[in-house]
């Protein structure tokens, strides 16, 4: 027995023997293949001589087809997966648009509402284009319906309060207490729907067959609120601004609540990505966390530009003495500043709620989110996160205005302002006058009585692209597009968490 397993019997171990066998096998296989190919070639040549060129082409086509078919077939030998989509796969689940944009607001200088600009588009059109949205709904009234306010009811209440104050005041001793001119110059009552009415218009709209995966809500109010409130006592205007900021985010929270209801138009496909119930616990948790990343309720509010900086301010009616346009201009600047501050503040408080359920009764919300496939998630992850972005678009336009002022006076600073070449995309030779003086807004209201006749009669300037403002209260299309692009970059960065290049960061 020992002799059978002696070293002499086994001999030395050759570690290279398997490799040598593979080499010999490969050499033999190569020789065989060579002989086979050579034989096949000779057969092909003989047949080609007999059958002519047509037979040769048929043989070549057959060989090429076989090679392509072999490469396409998935095999464990070649480690390939089938590159042909749909042959052995389930049909994709139908779903709605990836992104929907819904716009509420009043007409603003960034052309949220088209007036009479030929071939123009609004900044929210550009926003939609840059974000590649599938649908866009805008509830902003056209100018021919009158100026739009955030709340017609709140303004009417304040107007009535000041009228009563004027009636009871001793105007002989205190003539500044007379605000009776407000009801004529800034009546407020128009056919334009305010925020609450626009939201109801939204819910009265027929919804899509399939909800979009995500929605961005834009609130662009304030322009005409400030126009009217600038004629009131500053402290009263500030109180109204504070109330309007709270109102906007009350309506935002109402939309958030309604978005949880799968039977309303506000619903997005928050829970569209299903979790396989047969998957393991770890896979379910991973899938749930991935789905939660895209579950968000997005809000965008653009920065408000002081309307006294527009060419249309010159058409503002002269107030009753001792009030003055200078007083109105000061109020406009301060109220615009307060508006932007309050929007930032209210947005911060709102986003801090995160994914918490809305306060109050939720019994009227019909939702199928509590299906078994979501029992694997934390309850907080089930609801969309409140995401807000305050787009500092007006700051960019103020830089444009400052550049032209410095160019005109020959001044410059260390940052290079005042020295930008004329070829810059946001250089405008005229920032004081609009290209077109007439507009449906001016003709609708009481302004323009004291305007220069030549300027008012001019239908359109000879060089529209040289003007920052196309109409008295509306930017040139280049500026409108730039605002849309700034907002889009900010949405990508702050709401969607996407990386943007240094030269395209939204503020």
C-alpha cells in the first residue's frame, strides 16, 4: 500500500500541465478551423465560378447574417445581454409627463402674461423649455382683464378702511389724511382673478389621464399690489404685504394637502414607483429610499422688481395734494423690499415642515398611498418634502440697469461694471424708455394723460432689441428669456439637487 503512494509512483507535480494542455487543444482547434475554413473557401470559390456573382453575393449575405445573429443572441459564453430592447422584456408601465409646471400670479415685468408683443413668450415658457417639462398651466390673467392682485378682498378691505378714515378726519388741520383719491386712481376692482380664484380655476380644470411624476408651482404676484399700496400710508401698506405673504403660503399648503389626494388634478405620481412585495427586506428598504428622493412638492417664487424702476411709472397719475409721486416712489421701494423679505421668511418657515402631514382634518383626502407595498417605509418618507426656491431674478436686471447708468456717465468699478462691451447679451442701449408706449394695459386704465404725445403715438421703436423694456411694464424678450434661464438653473440646483456648471448656477 505504501508503495502505491510513494513519491516515485506519483512523480513530480507539474503546475504548468493544465496550461500546456489548453495550448495544445487551442493549437489543434486552430489547425482544424484553418483546414475547415480553407475547405469552405475552396468550395465557395468553385461554386462562385459555376453560379456566377449572384451566388457569391447570396453566400456572403448569409455568412454576415449568421455572424450578426450570433452576436445578438445572449449567451453565457460571450457574457452578453441582448441589446435589442423589448424582445424578451415586459412592456413598460404607462405614466404621465415627467414634469408639469403650474403658474399662479399677476402680470409682471418679466412677461408672465403676454400682452401685445408679436411672437413673444413669457419667462415661464422659457422655464418650461429649459426644464423640458411636459405640460404647463398658467392661470395669470391677460392685461385686458385689468391688473391682477394677490387678494381682491384684502385690498378692498384696506381701501374701505382708508376711505372711512378720510371721512372722519379733520382735513383742515390734517390734509395728508385725505385718501379719497384712491378709489378713483387705484380702485382695485377688476375682472382679473386673484390667487384664491386662480387656485379654484386650477381644480376646475380637467386633470390628465395619468399624473405627472413631478410638479413645480410658480407664484409670481406682487407687481400690482405694490403699485396700489404705494399710494397708501406706508405702515398700512406694510401690514397688507405681510398678510399677502401669509396668504400665499396658506394657499401653498392647501395645494400641498390636495396633492396627496390621488383624485385631484394637483396630485403628482409621488407613489408611482412600485416596490416588489417578493423582494427581500433590504431591497425593499433600498427601493423605498430611492422613491422618497423624488417625492417632493416644489414651489418657485421670483424676486419682485420695484415697479417704480419701469418706464411705466412715468404714467402714474398725480396724487391729490399734499401727497406726491416722490412719496409713492419711496413707498414702492420700501414695500418691494418688504415683499421680498416676507417671501423669503414665509418660504423658510414653510419648507421647515419637511414631509409632515398638513394640519387639520385629512378625512377629505382620498389617497391610495397606504398600500401594502409602502409598509416598508418610514411614515415620514411617504409624503412629499416641501421644497422652495426664491429666484433672485430681479437682482440680475438691476445689475443691467446699473451697467447702463455707469456706461452713460463713464464710470466703472473694480468688478468691471461700466466696462462691459456692447456685444454682451444683456447690454441695452436704452433702459429709460420702452420700445412701445401703447399697451392694452395703459388703454384699459386712466394713465397717459400727461405723457409726451410723440412718445405715446409711436407704435413701435425702430430698434426694439436696443431697449430693455419692450412695453412700459414689460421687459424685452432677451431679458425675459434670461430670467427664465436663471430660474431654471436655480430649480435644477436647489429643488432637483442637480449639479450645474459654474457659469450657469442659479442664485
